C-alpha cells in the first residue's frame, strides 16, 4: 500500500488488472460464507434469467415468420443440435437438453461479462471447475451404465503393439482424469486473460501521450473478446460432445 501511495504521489500510473475478479458480498461486510450473496451470485443469476428470457419468453408466441428473439433462439437450438448429432452421434441427442443448457449459460455469462461494471463469472475457476466436473461425472456414469466394464476399452489401445498397450493404457487413464482440469482451465484462463489485457490498456488511457493508441487497442481487444466469448463457449460444448461420444462408443 505504501508503494502504491508513493507511486500516486509521483504521478505514476497505478492500476490493478486483477481487481475486477475479486469476489465481493453484495450487501456489505467482508466475510463470505457458504450462503453469502456475492457479485458472482448476481451475475450467474442474470445469466440464467437471460437464457430463460430468450429460450422461454422469446419463443412463447411462436410465429411462422419469427421475430428477433425467436430467430436467435432457433439459430442457437439448431446450432447446438447439429453439433451434438454430428460429433457424438444420433444416440447422443437424448443429452441435447443438458448440452444446450451448458452452451447457453456459458455464452450468456461470457457476454454479460463484457458489459461495463459487470462481473465475468466464467473467469473464476470455482465456476468452470464445477461445470467441467459435472461433464466428467456425467460422461463417466453414462459410459459405465451403457457399456458396463466394456467402457474400460476406452483406455486399451487394441491397434497398438501388445507390448505398448499397458503403457498406453496408463497414459490414456491419466489423460482421462486430466480432462476436467484442462476443460475448466481453458475456459477460465482465456476469459480472464482477455479481460485483464483490456484493463491494462484502460489504465494506460489515463496518460495523454498514449491515450489514442490505448483507446484503439481497447476497441480491438473488446472486439476480439466478443469473438472469444462465443468461441470459448463453443469449444467447451464441443469437447463435451467429444467426451460423450467416447462414453457412448468407447471402442471407436
């Protein structure tokens, strides 16, 4: 704190790009308990409300010539449905509601996080790890329920030489249990990095000499983050479909 004050007195630039990710109680106080309503709670709830508003209320008065809300909802529905069918197969369509919910929640959470003064819930590993673990547990349970012990064939590379199969099985097993880690870090890491870079450029905007360059950089980064918000939701969802395919067809 002393160094920050000293820097401010000398006219230096003091900003903290990671402050935007701090979890804070909404109704005052510093302690955060299990049932404390925080900024994370608020923006997760807003993401759920936005999904319901689009998919339920936006399509409640369905028309042959759709309006804007119905068009967006139908495009999202068709996009995810085709993804599930193409990647995981027709027998995976029964899991479409779950995958559609995942995609829509992540998309809205990402886009809401781009609003000024908002909070990006998907930048926190506590959120993305839960989403990834739910996918991991669902896929594993489905694999054993549908295939029994045959699901373990996923780890046995029958096309490899016999001497290498035990080694490859260990590698495949480790890779399988690392899935929720990579699944969650990919989403949170990309979202967090983009928002932090925008905050850094915004800090430099206070300096008159570099202000025009900073504004251009912020605009470019914001446009990139809009793209990243969609792409990361797509990547998370398509990986879910790939993992589901492994559970339904472990020998493929």
